[in-house]
C-alpha cells in the first residue's frame, strides 16, 4: 500500500484534485509514522538501565503501563490541539499559536537540535549495537559509529525524494516491525520451558519502589520510549483530511504501541535472567540468545537491527517538517523552508540528519538518552498545558475533536510528567541543566533572528 491518498471515482488521473491528493499522506501511513516513531530505541534498550535499580517484575511492568497511560493522555490532548490548529510543525505550531511566536520558535529549536536529531542518532546507534551482536566478537566502537552514520545518510536520501517513496518506505518497515515483534513474543514464550522466577504480582515492598526517585528516573527512559505519540502533528499539513483523521491517528497508534510494549517487556523478564540484562543496550538480542541459543540470538539481533531502520526512517520523515515551517515563518531563515519539486523539505531533512551525525560521532548513548528524554518531556509538558490556555483564550475556536474525559487526560499527563522532570532535575542535574541551556540559547537565537529581520 502506498502513501498516495485515494482519488475520488470521478477524478481524472492527472486532474488538479489527483495532483493534490498525491501530495498527501493517508491515514494508515501516518499511523505507521506514529508507531515507528514510538517503537525503537527505548523499548529495545531501556530495561537494561531500569534493572540497575529496580528488580521487581510488577514495578517494571508498571513503568510501561504508566508510560502508556501518560502517552495516551498526551495523545488525547494533542488530538484536540492538532485538530483545532492543523498545520505541520508539531509543538512549534501549537506553542506559537497558543502562547507566543517566541515559545514556538524555542520549541522548534528544541525539536531541531535535540527532539528528532537525538532520537535519530540513538536509533542508528542501537541499530549498530544490535547488528554488532550478529558478528563473533562484535564490532569495535569506530565501526559501530560508521554503521550508524551510514544508516542516517541512507534514510536522508530516501526521504528527500517524494511522498510516494517516503511514505512507502515508512509503511513497509513499520508493518515488518509490528509483525516481527508479535512473532518474537509468541515464539519466545512457546520455546521457554523454564521461565525466570519473576513475580509479576504486587508485593508489599513495591509501594516504596513506585514512589522512589529510582522509579521516577526509570520513567524518563520509558517516557523516551513512548516519545513519538505526537509524531502525526509534525505532518498535519500533509495528512489527508487532518481535522477528521489526526485524532484517530494519534489515539490508535498510541494504543497499539502500549500493548506491544507491555508484551515485549513481559517476555524479556519471563525469558532472560535479570543479571544478564543489567546495564546492557541490546536487551532483545540477549533475550533471543537465552530463548533460541547462540544462532537464534544472532538471527534475532539482525532482525531487531532491521526493525530499527523504521525508527530512524520515521524520525527522518517527521522532524524536518519543524525546520521547514520555521523557514516559512521567519524570513531571515526562509532557506529552511525550501521544498523540492515534489513538495518535500529536502534541505531540512539534510540539516537534521547532519545534526544526528554529530551526536553519533561525539556523544555516549546514555547521556543522549537522558538529555533528549528530559528535553522532549519538558517540551510536551508545555504543549499539553496549552489545552487549558487555548480553551480560556479562544473558547469559540472550532474544535472538530474535544479531549475525551477532559480535563482528566491533560491532568494525568501534567502530573506524571512534572514528577518525572522534578526528580530528573534533582538526580541528573547535568543533563537537565544542559537541556535548560539549550532552551535559553533558543530564546537568544529567536530575538537575534527577529532583530536581524527587522
């Protein structure tokens, strides 16, 4: 199935309506972008870091259940915002319209420098780590960086062409990802005759774990794994009938991923010893080797590496739309908004990919993970709070979709995310303060840009 919107029966193949439709992404394609943005680096790596401080099966699954609830709450809120303010750019568009152009610019600055380039780099680095598990003795650090950089370059070239190629690439890899995850979970459960002695029911000691700083920090990893539930809002202007389709894209994509995350982490804990996974990046390969033997583990490592291609692909597809709309709104940066003859922001794609390459070549995995997770959580926190601001400032604004059970979803999101941000600031101050520094630099760049234009 391709990314071209269906043409009405009375539409000639080369009519203006047909041409317009060919420049729109269909419901299923953008849902695939949401799923692929979410399923990637986080779920295949986070458990290893969580196990450093948490060994309760119940608490570990609760991390992913809470993460799913928070992501769904955010998606329900974004569905209202995105349908009311349908334009590509994600938080850049939303914060600009709700608060002030400066707030939108800073959000776009975050998305450009960290929000997509960081996860793109992490996805490519994880791809290289899983691919290394296939080879006896693995790959050295320089070779891993080279492999990760090569993936980023290939995806940039693929998405800088046209909507058909871009959407078709994304849909194919996402379908493969979901099918492989389901098959892996079922096969691992079937062949495991002696499951690990993990108690998935609540224990008296779990109460202290669920309120600890370690649990809050672990939620940063989970929050990062769920990041991407808002990906469709970065493509709003290119979605077929966005005001009707956007809410259901966000909700359906988030629900699918929540179910898959719970299933994957249950299987990981059910099959492999916790001690074998502590602090490890390639958790999936370790579980596969435990379940299927050395050869099976190598094959699974290759498969998981291939799955991560769709994550890098989705980030490369969605993120540059932020750079594009910044270029459209700020004359001094108009070159960012350039499109090729197919309506693709090719230059923006190349810029984001170049930043991702810098992350790959200069940063460690965990530092990028915590740094990017904190910054993106802060960005979405401000956007979700915007639903209250927008209802107060523009009560008569047409809202094709209103948040289900309002105000409960945004309150859930703000409460849990605020708790995560507070504990991260206390326990990981270097990454948190560096994130705040990026925000400050964005404000400075905004005022310099506006001043230079005037």
